[in-house]
């Protein structure tokens, strides 16, 4: 993906305090020295989860072909 193809997309997220505290704790574990805001935490973890989900689906489809 190139930077020229990126677009800004607004995303609204609603969650309770406990869920947000869990996300902040996960971010602190993954990126202990990083200075990131709330949106960066959400986007970073969402991107990791998206990549993991796609990888798992690829693995599952490969197993189905064998």
C-alpha cells in the first residue's frame, strides 16, 4: 500500500471504561515506550487484530485444500 492511496476515514467508537482500560493496558504491553493517544491505541490494536484475523483465515483455507 502506498501513502498516495491513503484516505482519511472517521471512525466513532463507543466502549465502557473497563474495555478502554484493557485496551490501554494491552497497548502499554505492546508499545511500552511509545507516546500514543487514545485514537492511536485503538487504531494500532485494530490493525494488529485485522492482520491476525486475515492470517488465520488464510491458514484455515489452506488446511481445507489439503
